[in-house]
C-alpha cells in the first residue's frame, strides 16, 4: 500500500474533525486519502484538460503540488467503483471556511453528478464549523464557472494575474446553513 500524502494536523486527529474520515462513501463515488502511487496518473489526467492546458501546466508541476508537505491541504482520490476517476484537494482550515483548491474528474466521469456529490459532501463536512465554503475558477473556464454558479456559489472578486499574467481567477463563495445546505438568497 502507498503512503498517505496528507500530514495530520495536531488538532485534527479526532474522528469528528471535518474531512478526517479514512474513507468517504458518497452516492456516486468514494473519496479516499490520496496515495503517492496515484499522483502520476492524476497529473496526467489534469494536463489533458482545462484550465491546465491554457495555464501550460506540466506533469512535474502538478506532481510537486500534490506531493508537497502542507498539513492544511486535504487531498483525496476520487474512485468510481475501483476506477480512479479524479482528485479533490481542499484547504482546511482557511480564512472563513474550507477552500476547495482543486476538483478534477476524467472525461468519462464528468456530467454524471459526481462533482455535485463532492460539493454536497464538502458542505456537510464544513457546516458544523463554518458558514462558508470557498473556491476559485479560471475566468476562461466557462464550464467550471457554470458548474459552481449552478450549485449556488457567488462570484466575490476577480483575482487578476494570480496564476498567469493577463488571466484572472474568480473567487467564489457558497454560504451554508448549519445543516449543510445552502442559504437561500
């Protein structure tokens, strides 16, 4: 068995901490802590689609991101059955609620409700400790932007030249109820 990448936070070692379950079984997929042996296939998956194509990402750069020591970054492999379908990385703790840094699914696994299921899981995990979840999306990535807006995220601010000169990331927030759902607007 490969090593688990995420380093435990000292105050997050109890089973009640958000995102701390060894395995998360959702209706469409299973999230398991990312193992080092899955990093290369995930990096190859990412560079074949947006926004990584436009950002000229490399397999090595993505591998460095996924393997770096960062105790606040929770990394999960997404499985559909026994198939590796994608990856989810979220930052917790973050400023005012967990921050979804990355959600990526292979083409065969898109548009099947997996992303929606993952966001729903994140909402339920975050609701006891925060009233927000956060993410950002590349302004040129229309499908991802639409995905988040359809799930109730609000655009908060453009972050110009954050990742690459001339491009913007858009900071998004979803406000939660204590039960893990969205607050009505």
